[in-house]
C-alpha cells in the first residue's frame, strides 16, 4: 500500500536533525546490514555532518552508495561523492571499503553506469525481479521536480530494465549517472529532504499536481508500494497545506 507522509519541520536544520534521528531509529530495529543510497546536491550535507557526529550508529553494518553522480572526477567540487566524503565518511572515520562511489574516471558514460550497476547488484540484495532493494534511499528534489538525476524529459526516466544508467541531461548539457525508477520504487524506505522557498512550486506539482512524470519526475514515487517520507521545511511548504493542517500535525 502506497503511503506518502509529509512532515513539515520548522527549518532546514530541523529537517537534518530529524532525518539523522530516523536513520538511528531504523538502524536500531535489528542487527541486519544497512544498504543506504545517499542524495547529492547541497540539502543533505547537514544531515551527513550530523550523522558523522553520531557515535552510536553501528557503522560496521552500513554500506554506503549514491543515488546519482555528476560526470566529474571524485575530487571535483561538484562531486556528490566528495561532498559525502568530507561531510560524513572522513568525519566519521568510515571504512572506505564500505563506501561505493560511481567511478566516473572509467571513461565513457555507458561503461561508468554499467560498472556502478554491477557494483550495486553484487552487493545489494535483489528482489524477485532482480532489482536491488536498498534499506534507505535519501533523495533531494530540484526546483524543476527532478530527483536523483532523473531530470524532466530525459531518457533515464523511462528505463525499467536497468538499475543504474547514464543520462544525458540536455538542460545542463552534461552526463549524469542515476539510480532508475525501479530501484527507487523497490527501496524499503525512501526519504526526501526538501528545503527552501525555491522548491515550493515543484513540491506542490509533485505531491498534489496532475500526473505528469515527464515534467515532474519525482511524481514517479507515487507508484511506490511502500512508504515515501517527505521531510520538508516550512520555507518549502509555504502555505501549501495550511488549510489541511488544521490539526497541526504537519501530515498531508
Ligand atoms: C544532484 C542531486 C539532485 C539534488 C537536487 C536538489 O546530484 O544534484 O542528486 O537530485 O538532490 O538537485 O539539490 P539541492 O539539494 O542542492 O537543492
């Protein structure tokens, strides 16, 4: 049963704090390994910094992956891996063997995507359809309604037979690497961190607008069987749910 939960929190800092507390809670539910895919961009950086300060997370049970990556070297300022390495992995002293980045240095985009798909499918448990099932996928959302590197009107949006693909993003005139819709749909938990007033319009279109996945790719999460959790600050929520929030619990 598909369930979309929207938690509206006072600030971007409170979004990060709440997301960190959730990962701790989920990690304490059992002793199983945790395969976590991290979001890129700027929003999740604070979450990663807070996680690095946690000293009760069972780091040895975690394997870290990326929901998407830019076609830049691993030490590039625009690298999602570099952001997570600085904010989380290095800060927490996480064993490099548990971090699985997109090896953008491998050359042509198709080879890079195939290599990362192989890395994931060798390590993350597969469902009956052969789709990797992450324990948690953290995602952001762009002002255009993209998530991971599934951008509006790009070919990756329609891929259903791969777990990772290269995606040429015309809007940015660049190649990106991204988990595909089947992987986002199969994950046990998907958590989106969306903050800032610039996201309000896209947030409404994705959560409340008419179905138009090509235009607002994050709408694809509506197909999820499980829970999709949106952690949104008041700036991003704007007045979208004021009338709906008469009971004050912030749920949509
Ligand atoms: C990326 C991300 C992307 C990001 C959104 C939001 O590589 O840029 O994976 O999907 O989550 O663009 O980015 P901000 O958090 O910077 O607003």
